[in-house]
């Protein structure tokens, strides 16, 4: 999964250098998709086992951030990768338009409240990055303020990492043509009509601006402590593989263990009536 990770301080980073149609070592055929499905089941089982140790030991946490263009697949990725884990140990937080109360505070105020406590996996469906993305596209913040926020975000994420929270950030990368197909699908399929939001059509007209501000935000905030991963997301089945592989890899490096049993107990001689 290293080829999808954005190196820190990569001045040459451009989204156009990442193919949203990429399927890695899997062929885009029934056989390839079946192999990927089998692999995802194994990865989900490994993630579940690591999560049990994370929850039991309660001395580290994992924060996973998802960002994407509209229809990028954040919801379905979360379902596809995390549906098998214990819900007691995972919390999904969605960040929509800030409320009046949230706007009266520092932009990270609402984010701090959702950071996972030790022992937990926290999943952000959108995140603090909204405050340097949509705000820039629509001119609600200046470039100068955005750069200041990049610095604050780096400091915030470094502080989390220093306190035992591993951070993974995923940009689900779809093409403009794929977005068109998915928006049309929401119009054509009755059970998906509820997903359609006319505002998405307006945001689509700003596609190029969004690509530019995403590049700048990712380039400025992909660090050793909190790396960004550009996930090819036109093919949903491969998208889930990339995310699951990366999450499994991060959990593995956390060297998680079950806590030792209480001292002084002789389990062989304990009788339960």
C-alpha cells in the first residue's frame, strides 16, 4: 500500500498522478473481484482481532479520516471495512455544516470532542479538513487563513500522535466521469433517490477548484505522524481492499496485546459454583 501514501513534504504531489481506476494486482474481472472479496474477508477478520486487543488494552487509539468529493463512497467504505468489528470499540462521527455554536468556537473545537479515547477506533466521515476545503472553494476563508489552519492541523495531529493516537487519512479518489455516473444513478434508482441533493450539482461545477484545494491541503498536512493515502475509488471493491490493508497494517505496527490477568490469582484453583 506504500504507493498510495503521500510522502511528507512532497512538493510534486498531484492528484492527476494517481489513477482512480487502478486495481493494483487484481484484474477487473469476475475472478479478480472474487479474489478481492475473499481477501477483504480475511482482512476484516484480522482487523477484528486487532481491535479486540486495542479495546482490551486501552492504552492506544486509532483515528481514521475519510475525505472525498461528493459520491466518493465514504459511507459505503465505512460499511465495507468496519462492519465486522465490535461496535463497542468503534465510533463513527460525521461532520456536516457547522452549527451556530460550533462557528462561535475555534474550528477544531467540535473535532476535539469526537477524538477517540484510548482503546477505541474513531472514524471521521468528513472532518476538520472541511474547514480548509469547501471554505476555500467558496471564498469563505482567505488563503492566508487556510495556511494558518494547515499549521494548526499539523500541530493538532502531532499532539494526538504524541498521546498514543495513530492517525490514517484517506482521500477516496474518483474521476469526474465516475461522479457523473453515481449522481445519475441516484436519479435513476428509486431506492437511491433519497441520496440525491441538488446542491451536489452546484458543487460539481467547482470540480477543478476542489482538486486544487485538496492537493494543497494534502500536500501541506501529509506527515510522518498523520499520513494521507490516495485511494483509487472508481472500483468500490478495490477501494475497500486498499483501506482495509492500510488499517490492518497500522494496527499490526501498534504491537497490541491483551492486558495481563490480575496478579496473585491461581486460575487453575478457582472454582465457580
